[in-house]
């Protein structure tokens, strides 16, 4: 388990796994108590282990969403949707946050069920209280 978290950290907070068509990011321990009141068991288990497995595609129209090392969030190149590192919706035309895979840790081994997709959280739904993204040129203050 610690190897996965370390690999995420070594890759600037984003670890892409093409074999699962997913991003792995670290879920902050400080947000676990709030997350327990918001999320279902299959996604909460990963959060409690400190990992979120996010499907690579934007829930708007399915473009592959890359990480942005400048903002430290995900930014869809097709229509501008923005998501936190944990996959929460921030801005743009996406109807929800990034979809997730259930994560389970068994005997220290991270298991991700890529056969089941959990729809991303609704806009505004987060247990983190994240800051607003930096404004882009031309956006109102």
C-alpha cells in the first residue's frame, strides 16, 4: 500500500495507470471523517486507505483528462472542465465529478475493480473544502 502512495507522490500527485485506464491520486487523511458521512462503502474504502482511483475520461463527453502540474488539478482539454486531484467537480460543462473505481486493500495489496464504475459526485459535493481554481485570462473575478 505504501508503495502506491509513494509512487503517487513521486509523480507529482498523479499516477496514471494505462492498464486500468485510470488515475491514482492520494486522498487526504484529514478529510476521512467528513467523507464517511458522504460516500458509499466501495469508494470510501479506498479513501480510508489514502487512494482514489479515477476513470480517465471526462464525464462531459468522454475526452481523456490529463493532469495539470501547474494547477495540481485535472483539466479537460476538450471543453475546459476542471476537477480537483481527488476528482471533484470545480468548473466547466461536466455534469459531475470524475467517475471512480472501487478500491480495496487486502493484506496490504491495493485491488481496484475496473469492472465497476461509480459515478462521480455531484457538483459541490466534497468532503475536502477545496479552494477555487485560479482564474483564467478573460474570466470574471
